[in-house]
């Protein structure tokens, strides 16, 4: 595994949050493959394909007055032209018109399958899970296929059940 590969993968993981918060969903083209599978527990939905994923996220986030996504604790394991990556996320959503208060804060994780393409590293599969939240659960209001799931997902339970993809990076040890 080269340090350059790892740095490029971390860069796209961070670019995702920037693109999302800047409402530059065109930048998702630099983060995800065209055939991405995106499963987002906090949104209560999943998407197959970049175009529908971008459209849905634009619709949802356009309904908010503001939001900020932070990605941290990056772990990356590269094996040739594929990689597994894991990171933690914090999400602040603001919708001033929400009855009961304007903010909702969530925390969770991303579990990614990454591939090297002709255009660089791209996330081919992303699973996002909610670990905890606080604030007003009415802020992330449902929209089209979004049906926010406020049930928390405990990381060690996914690890124990074999559903945490990043742990497969350690299978050959």
C-alpha cells in the first residue's frame, strides 16, 4: 500500500463532506463510482447509482437552512486496485422552521469499499450508520425516499455480526 493511495482515498472521503455542505453535488463525481451503492441508515434509504444518489441528497439538503458534516478517524487498507475504508462522522443539520427547535446533531460511521478507476480512487459502496443523536428529530424531515431512522446502531454489534466491511481488511492476517 502506498502512502499516496491512502492520501488520495482520505481526500475523497473528506471531499464528500465538503461537496455536501457546499451543495456542489457535481463533486460527487470525484468521490463515487457511477454505479455506487449507497446505504444511509440516518436517511432511512439506499440508492443504486450516482445520478439518483446525487438527486436525492440535493433534494434533502436543499430543505435545510444549513448543515455541516465532519469526517474523521480515517482508516484505509489498500489491496492493489481495491481498498476498504472506515471513518467516523458528525452531522449538524439546521432547519429554522422545524417545530421544537432548529438543530439536530448526529454521529456515526462510514464503511466504504473503494476502487481505483481511470480517474482516480472512487467509493463504490458506502454504508453509513447512526451511532447517536441529539436535538430535534423533526429537523431531518422525511422527503421522498428519505425516512430518517433515529434508531442508533452500535459499532461492536455490526463487528460481531460480520456486517462491518472494514474488518475484512484483517481477514488475511
